[in-house]
C-alpha cells in the first residue's frame, strides 16, 4: 500500500484538487432547477471532479514504474 501511494502521488494530489474544484463548482455555480445531471447534488459534482482529476493526473504521470492497473503508461 505504501508503495502504491508513493507511486501514484501525482494522480492522488490532482484528484484531491479535482474534488475541491467539483465541490466549489456545485457551491458557487450549481444548478438552480435541480434537473442538472451532475451538478444537482454536491456529491455527484465532487465525484465527477475526483474522476476528472484522476484521469488528468494519469495523463501527467510520467514514471518509469507505471505498471499499475489504474495508471498505465
């Protein structure tokens, strides 16, 4: 587990940043009518931010030992 955490440091940090951005988007912009699929409730917007952050982190991840199942180079 410690090896996995040290190996995936960049995607994890960007995922946390994505969660903050997703929650902030819901809080400041949100959806007034409640019919928006992603931004109608806070947890969907936050999870979407985490997923987008993880994908962006995997794109920016440039390690030689990237043979993990979640971030494959």
